[in-house]
C-alpha cells in the first residue's frame, strides 16, 4: 500500500470512528437525527454549510478550468456562491429557522398550504436523486484515477463510506465530519498552495510564466470573462442556495434565527478562499515545472480518448514527489476527497430528509412517532445509497446532463420562497404548483434542446423565466377559479342580488 493510499484510508477510518460517537445523541429524536436537535452553533453551522458547497466543482472543477484557461476566472464559482450565502444570511435564513421546518417543502406548506408541499417535495426529491448519483460519480472518478481501482469498486467504496457515517449519526455526524473535512481541506490544500507559489517564485513570476503560455495579462482578474458571465454565476449562486435542501438543512439545525443568519454569512468566508487556492494550484500545474502537461507521456494523458485529461490536474499534482512530500500530498489528497464527500453526504441526506418528512411523514404516515421516523430515515439512508450505486455506475454522458435539472428546480424553489415571504399577495398556491410543474418541464426541454443543438440558453435563465411565466399563468387560473366559485355561491343565496350584512 503506497503512502498516499495509507494516509487517505487512515483519514476516513478516523472519520467513521468519530461518527460512531454521535450515534447515541442522534437517536434521541427525529429532530436530533435530521436537524441535529436544532442545536448547532455559529461555527459548526457555517462549516457544514460551506462543506456542502466545497465539493467536486469547487476543487476538481475550479483547478481544471484554471489549468485550461490559464486565468483565475474560475474562482467566480466560489465567489458567486459566497455572495449568495451572504444574501441568504440577510434575507431568508432567519425565516427558515423561525418556522422550525425540516425541509424546504415544509416551509412552502407554511406559506402556501399542503398542495404546494406535495408538488414541490416530488420535484425536489427527483432533483436531489439525480444530483446524488452525479456527485457520487465525481467522488468515484477521483478515487479510481488516484489509486487505479476499478470503476465499480470506486463507486462502492465511495458509497459505503458515505452510508456509514450518515446512517450512524445523521446530521450530527455530517456536522462533526464536516468540521474535520474543512480543517483537513484547508490544511492540505493551503500547505500545497504555499509550497507551489513559493517554489514558482511568487505571484509575479507565476504571472510571467502564464503570459508566456498565452494567458491574458489580467489573468488574476476573476471578471476577465465579462460582467454578463459573472452576473449569471452570481444569480445561480443566490438562487441555488435559497431553496437547496442540502445547503439549507444546516440552517434549519441552527440554535436560533440569529445564529442561522450569522452562520450563512460566515460560511462565505470559508467558501471563497478555498476556490482561490485550488485555482492557483491549477496555474502552478500549468507551468509544466513538475510533470509533462502536453504529450502522451504526461500523467494526465487519457489513453482511451488520447487526450490530456485536465480533471486530474489537482490530484496528479498532489502525488508528484517533485512538488510535495508524500505525507503532505496524502493529506492534501484526503482534503480533496473530503471536499467531494462532504458534498455527497449532505446531498444524499437531503434525499433522505425529503423522503422521510415530506413523503413518508407528510403523506404516507402522518401519525408516525419519532422513533419510527428515525428508523425510516436510517433505512432510507441505505436505500438511497443502493439506488445511486447503479445510477452512478451505468449512467452515460447524456444522462449526466440531466444533473442541470436539479439546479433549475432549486432556482424555481428560490423564487417561490422569496415571493412567499416578501410578496405573498403576488403568488397563489396554484402559481406555486404551476411553477414547479411547468418550470421543471421547461428546464428539461432546455437541456434536451441544448443536447440536440437547437438552442443554447443558460439553465438558470430558463428556470427563472419559466417560473415567472407559470406563476403568472397559475395566478390567472386561481383568480378565474375564485370568480367561478364566487358566482356559484351567489346563486345558492336566497336573495342573490342583496348583500347580506352581518
């Protein structure tokens, strides 16, 4: 067993052991299991929120795009998410916590009634099942590439690790392991970034080497891609978080509304810096000082496709002894996997919470007691992971494009939540239901159209536009139905043309 694998295995064995300590407290009630007894402090809550966002896109994705573009533009993903969490902190965070809900759909029931909860729960459940297996694929691809394990074994290993600590401790386990993940992530990647920048000769020297390879002179400017592109990312960051069960669930678990607000804002200070570090490492790798980055002899070379695979830039850099000591590289690898798994865990647990509270408790068994809910939730942890294994193993690239529908559904939910809290008179229950049904169909059609080459429209813009259109249509339908009912009730009065005074 090489030193890298040894460090990673030891780390995740430690994580599983830590989660065992949460089993007793997580078993006291459904609230303890699903929302950590609503007792998370500011730091714990902020770290769990941040750990959900710092997944595959914030690590592998940002370093990959920095390597390909030779710029710091990809850090806009983290910056937009951080801005989104600040806005969430100042707007919806306290409303979620004050309502003592377990899910976003439960919040929608408080605002619009049971019909709105049922429709939104089904939409959110579908969205997060798709997102869960896509995130599992990300974790599995990294494990497979790092250690040379077969694809099926990589999928099973990733799923088993997530299932173990989620099944045992629920949200308590996610909170504690999330804190450990973030510490390891920042230590491992932070040390690697410091080594990389120092070894290259500083930021000025790195800039010169990048320009020599064709990068623009303003390569450190994250807005070099234009304000329109930046705005679309910021809009996605705000809307993606406001109604995202996985990222909002820690807010439900905060000790108070004030803590929920502070935690959302504090999480932004964790999310943004991490993106900067992994982007810098992508640029350090692009210098070519540590391994070949252009020919078939490169460790990035994919022999099946006969191309350079930029997705593996960050892991490859961490296993290059010429760049970093194997022990530190192993810790950095554990940090990368921790970042990815810290997203997969909350996403899977979001599916479990929605299925337990919105579907089982909300529709199937409304009188279920706490211990029954805990038992059901634990069974669903296993069921969800068993479901995602074949999806992750057999899915193709076309099916993976379906992952975008989850972001569209979250954007629809965000618009509905904001209108329900701040402009309740502008939206009816029918408007909510139509927005979820029509908006989801519109996003799905947009994805299929893009794959077919018919048009290219950003999914965020399509989701927002479709949601607003269907809210208006739903409101028109609701008003028409009210008029019909009012006219029918008048006909039933003994004196329909005479006002009855109380």
